[in-house]
C-alpha cells in the first residue's frame, strides 16, 4: 500500500536580490528556505522574500502547474526551477487564482552591508553577464566587490572580445579552473579604497 502522505506538502517560492525566483515543493519548506538562504549568502547574495503555501495534496501536480506558470510568464535562469522576469507577487496571484492557500509571506530586510554600494561594480556586472551569458555572482571583499562568472568553452570570438573589453575596466581580474568549469573573476575596488595612482 502506498504512503498516503507521499504526495502532500507545500509549494514555496524564494526571491533573491539578484532578481531570480526559485520555486519548488517540500514537506518541510522552512528547511528548504533556510538551505536556499545559506546558498545565497555563500554566493554573495541574499533572500529578499519568501512565499509558502498551506498544506496541499497532489503536490507534484501542483508544482508542475506552478513551474509551467513561471515558464510562460518569466524566463528560465538556471536548472528547471529558477526564473527571471517574475516577482513574488506574481506567484501569490497565481496561488490565489488557483485556490492555493497561503501559509506565509515573508519579506527579509537586507542585512547591513559593510561594503558601500558600488555603482561601477553593478555596471560591470551587467556588462559581464551580457558578454559571458552567465549569471554573475557578487562577493564583498575588504577593498571592494569581487565578481565571478562562468566561462563557456563555446564562447564565440565576439564574446571573448566583449569579455576582454569588460575586464579592462576593472581593477584586477583573473581566471580559475574548477571542477564545475572555467570561471572569470574581477575586482572593482570601492572608491575610498583606491590608491591615488589607480584609474
């Protein structure tokens, strides 16, 4: 006899400061959210907001419907459950329209950042994302912001030239090979940290 509780649980959505929404299902959603929060902090980001549904049956089917909604109304960012072009309100509206109860909506105030905003870093991050076609991760360093992006072995010559043009505007950069593939990093110093001779 099958477990009657095997297909019950909660849907959830986690919004990150990067603009990505992660959706999924879990019987213990708070633990899943905590895991995503830790992963985000590891990559220099933060959880911005969380939605958790009430208890549901037919959980896999409900998750499939939620993912399909995200595919139609947003665009896939990574894997099968990470999307751009959506905000948490869109998920809440979907739940309301489909009679899915809400258990919790939580907005997380951004933690205080010891590193001041760096507009130059944000501009370069946007250019680097466009040049590499990869998501750019940000990490605070004592003297500035470190940007990291994956490098595809299939990057075109035009793409390589675009990457070189971007890193030429950074204060330091390098290339690393990891088990997951090649990664490019670049450092943009905070203005107050730059030496008089820096550009």
